[in-house]
């Protein structure tokens, strides 16, 4: 029975929880104003150099497109916590062409 679980776990591990159709994670749009927190995040992210779930561009204003994030200290659209393992979403920071493939 354990042998059957490995292919299923491998398949599930390869699936991204980020929806490319609406640029969201569990109903949270991955654009807009973001606040970085140490606890009680909406999303746990891990920075990666390759194979991201989403490419993010940090902007100073008008974070209206998928993958555009504006860092704020209050009134965020969503809160994130940076982790080094077991992230909800893997993020690659880019200077251009943000979004989900």
C-alpha cells in the first residue's frame, strides 16, 4: 500500500496551488498591497530562483496586474510570511513580466 502512495504524492507535489486562470491562491488574488508579517499570514511564501508558482514584481504604486505587489505597513490586501520550507507559494522576484504561467 505504501508503494501506491508514492506516485500519488509525487503527482500532488507537482501541482501548484496557484490558479493561473484568476491569479489567486485559495481565493486570495496575488496582486495588490501586501504586508510582510512574522505570524498569522494569509500565505506562506518561499523565495526561489527557479520553478516558481508565481513571478512577482514589487512596485511603488498601482499593483493592478497579476504578480504586482506593493509593500505596505497597514491596510494590506493580503499578508505573507517568508519561510524556508513548506511554503504555500513559491515566489521568484523579477524586474519584468510578473505573473503566473
